[in-house]
C-alpha cells in the first residue's frame, strides 16, 4: 500500500506568519490575546492557551497590559477604529493577500463602485472585507447565486462594478463566476484575489483524489479551506475522511486500499500531520507489510531551519543569497518588497534592523533594499527577507577592518550580561568584558544599558566573535583632555568644575578632564570638620587655580572667595568702641570667646566679664548666651579682637583698659587656638 502525502500540506504563508507573530510576542514577554482563535485548529489554540494566550471576541475584552493580535483572516475598518479609541495595542497579523483585498475594495468603493465578493458571507475573512467597503456590496457563493443577484439587481450590468474573491474561494467556482460576469457585466473589473496557496492546494488534492482509493483530509472542521479540500476530494474519491487528529483514524477505512492520499488544510500544524502519518504507518503495518510512504511532507515554514530555507531558495532564485528588492508597501510592522521573478518578499520590523525602528518614517515605497533571503516558497511566490542580516554580513567586514586599523567604532549598549555588556554596531554583536566597559571598575555596568558608546575592537574570535573595549577609548579621551587642560590653565584662573569625590582633607574637582584638589581649609572661611559641609559630589562649583605642579601633575584649587573673607567684612563694618551684640561660643580659663559675625570671634578676658571678681567665666556666662560687649581693641594682622562687658557696666573703667594690656592678655589664648588649628590640619593631610 502506498501513502502519498501532498506537498502542499500544512501551514500556508499567512497562517505561519500569524502563528509566528503570536509566538514571538509571547517569547518577548508580552501578554497576548487574539481576536478569535488565531487559526482553526483547536490543538494549536489549546497549546497557545497553555502559554497564556487568551481568545477574545472584541477589543473591549482586552486588558490594559495585553496586546491584541488580529489574525490572518483580517478584520473590518471599524475594528481598528474601536481598538484605537479604547487604547488597545494591536499586532496586525492580517495575511498580506487579505490586506490587498481590503485595499482594493476600500479604493474602488470610495469611487462609488458596487463591490461583488465571491465567498461565504459568514466567513470572517469576508466579514472583514465587507468592513472595508464604503459603497453597496453583494456576496455570492456560487454561479447560481451570482445569476440571481444580477437578475434581482439588473442595474449592476450598467454601472461600474469591482469583483473580488475570498482568498480561499473554490478555484473552479471562481472561474465560472468570472466567465459569467465577463459576459453579463461588461463594466466589471475583476480582481483575481484567490490565494495561489489555496488553488495549488486544491489542485494537488484533486490530482491525488483522482488516483487514490482513500483520501484523508487533516484539518479543523471549522476551517473553511479544510472543508473545501474535503469537498474537492470527496467529489473524486468516495472514500474521503476529514479528521482533526490521528486519534480519529479507523483501520477499516483502509481494508481494501492500495493508494492512500493525505492532504491537510492551511491551518494544520506540521506536528499533527506527522502524527497522522506515523499512526497510519503503525495501524496499517499488519495489513500490508509492503506499505510505503512514497512522498514526505514538504517541510513547512515552521519546520525549516534558516539554512534549509536558504538551500531551497537557491534553486528558485539566481543562486544568490543576497537580493535587492524594491519597496512596494510598508506598514508599522512589515515591509513588502518586489524581488523580481514574481516573488513578493516580506521584511518584518525585527528583520529590518537590530534597533527598534519606526518603519513608516524610515522606509518609503520605491526604496531599494539590500536583503538576505531567509525562507522562500515558490508555490506561494513569497519570501521572508532580512535586511539586518544583510547589514550584519556587510558590517562584519567593517568590524574586522576596524580591528586592524584601530578605528574607533560607535554603537549602542543593548544588554548587560554576565561578565560584561553587549554592544551593537554595524548590525554586529560585540561583547565588551566588564574590565573593558568603563573607565573605572567602580562604575556601574547597568548605567551603560541603552547608551551610545565609542569603543575599539581588541579581538576577533572564531565564529564571528568580536570583543571590544570602551575603556581604551575613554582613557585616550581622558589623556587628550588632560593635555588640553594643562596647556590652557594658569595660576589664578577661575574655572567651573564638578566635584568628583570627597575625602576628609578636601574635595577633588574635575576641571574638564583633569582633577584638582580643594583643601578643606580652602573650602570655607569658617572652620569646618568635613568638606561635605560645603560641597557634595556632582556639584558644579567655581574654583580658582591656587598652585600648579606640572611635574607631579598636581593642581591645587581654591574655592572660598576673598570678598567673603569675614575679616574683610568685619574691617568694613566694625571699629574700636563699637558696642556689639555677640554670642558666647566657647570658654577657657582666661575668658570667653564670643562670635561677632560668622568667622570672627573676639575674646572677653576674664577680667572684662563683670565689674567684680570672676573666678571662672562659666560663673557669669553660658555658651550660646547673647550679650552686649564693647570692642576695646582690634589687631587685623593677628586677627584678634578684644571685647569687654565690664566697660559697659562701669564706663569709668573704659579708660583703664589699655589696648596693649588686653592684647597681651589674649595672646596666650590665641596662640593656643592657632596651635590647635595647625594640629588639626596636619592630621587631615
Ligand atoms: S490561504 Fe493564502 S490568503 Fe489565506 S492566509 Fe494563507 S496565504 Fe494568506
């Protein structure tokens, strides 16, 4: 017994494309729902359901985080409008052949022409086509319905009419309808929109059924093209059976059979076809030991590897993997190109570029694209093409050349992976190890994600592996910037810089490619314990060059400004004999220090605190207390101010307070204070 399997069995181009789109969305982490079952095959729908793909009836059922896939049958215009209004994200998997019909009816009906549609008015594809008609339309499913239609509407004979067919319409019926229309409606423009995948499948089924004793048709019972295949076979072979899965096979069907033919609908997954063949082989083995499967299924798109598809394409095109195509249409997710020899090619957005791209603004009709053929179907006259793979091949040559020349390349950091980052440049994937990805080991790799970087190729490995270094470019740029800075700066220059880091003894400031240091004592006129009291990392501050040491490559910077010097402010605003309100800030055995203005403290000697004997300052004063005091002496050189409360209480003693005496009495205290400061600074250095 021979089992002959149709070459055309299995997914057609449009169904494969739609299913693939759903799988791609799922694997990219999207939550997906489809507007009706994606294909008329319950097993596949169940499989997708197990991956979380929901079937919805309308756009209103779509949840906020879901993307709605329009299946290959297509939908009417209003569905797009409703979805857009509801803010639903769409993935349009309408088969390009169906989309072409939408375009035809929309254009012709907008001119006021009557549209005739050959097909099943209840089929979703026909409902979708009707949804793009804006003028009068009629649907007929066979020649007699067409005759009745013309009889009831004789005006159709006289007015402009456009005729299209459902893509899966029976080829014979379509032929008859065309002959009739050409005779009766001489004005009719007939668009042959029947899909060649369908007609080829039906022709092959007819041929097989004419020579086989048993025909097995595999496919969904709700699939229109499967049912039509069954009809085609049943008219020629009485022993024809429609099954959805292998479990429905019955041994008795084959008891007297010599030749068994197997065909499958456009939405039948390859796995189910294989299972049917395998089961038939097993159950028929005892019946006929000589049984042989004389033809194997032509591999479907879903089964082919890229290499196999390419091999297949070599026979039908020029033998070249690369082709140049002319763009004939473009939408948000796909470009349609003419690559000659009657083959229409499709480039998905994913295959256009490694970067996310807005096809509508990037590509225009009539653009020429260099492409790689990934898969091709001679029977359907379609090809899946890739621009990014073409660019990657061309880009690889640039990468190799850049390794030899040391050229700096530009690219985008696409991913942070274990051990480094992945950069794409010239459409080629380049690995940058963590040690080569940033200027410093402390810099985060995560911050690089999505950024544009310059890098060099440092190694080319086997299997088109390229390794790059961002660090080498950063270091070079840093060195260049350093040289530029050193050549341009001079002591006294004022520069705006960015605080890069803080230590206990000062702040490091980037002044345009080179770091200088502001010592803690140069940050503020006030005494501070930590640089963070004045500046923070990332602050932009104005500094001036205090000193340069080109040999040691050290730059000392100043930050505090002369005009902010509290002694300058004090000198212009205060004089001896002024009575000032001061705040007690500290106490010693010989007196109390009081703040006159921030940065200038004066000493109230213990003898000047009160008009009586004071054993210790704490007996009369407390830290934080505000008191009135008279300035009795000022020594700007030594930065000393003497204060007295007592002279305010006993004006007559004012004369007795001799400047020399006061200054002498404060000297010990100041010396002690200066010494303490010096120790503090020395410790910090
Ligand atoms: S049968 Fe033809 S028109 Fe229909 S989905 Fe398949 S390829 Fe597209």
